[in-house]
């Protein structure tokens, strides 16, 4: 199963997002984990590679199972580990081979084009305490079919 780590920097009421050229959707910078790599190291490495900056004191905000189904059959599945940092060092690239980096007011997470599961996890990362867990089931064109969300804070779990 593929493992993906991404990281969102939330600073001065804004978030740094990557606009991917294929769908013109926004994502938190991140990517595939390397064999034997920790989720923390992967998130920081991928963020640094994609932005030319270093996140300050990142911490885990979400663990998700992402599923693609077609005609009721599971055709793909991966894990996503989402981190957040409240500051960064360095000056972000304007554009990379991965897409265009842009700062956006946090309120725009509600309306920017992105996968609905990403919207759920990024909004949680910037607005809520604790850690969120979930499963997002999509069609092959990333229409959200179903989401199951739980969250915990200091050992308490809320099921949704």
C-alpha cells in the first residue's frame, strides 16, 4: 500500500498550497514516502523539496485511508499522513515541476478546487485540536462517495 505524507503551513491567517496542473486542484505539498522513512521525515522532506522552505515544529494532524472504487470494487488504496506547521524558514518557490505555490487566506479552503477529502482534512488541521482519522472513498475521477471521520484529543475519541 502506498504511503503519502503532506504538510500544511498555516501562518498569519494564510496557508501555502500547491496548485497541481493536471486538475488545477489545490493540495498541501507532499508526496510518497521512501522505504523505511518515518512519516515525520517524509512530510518534512517532501515539503522542503516542493517549496524550498523548512517547516518549523510540524506535528501530525491526520491519518487517512484513501480508497478508489469503481462499480463497487476497490481498485486503489493508500494511506495519507497530514502534518501542520505554524511557521517556515526560507522563501517559497513560485513554481516547480509539481505546480504553482500560492498563499491563500485560510477561509479559501472552503471554496478552492480540491478533492473533498483534502478539504476536510486541511480544514481540520487549521481549525481543530487533536488528530483526525478517516476513510475517504472516491470514484476514479475523485467524486467523493463516502467519508468516515473520527478525531481524538488527549486520548478521547469522537466517532463521526
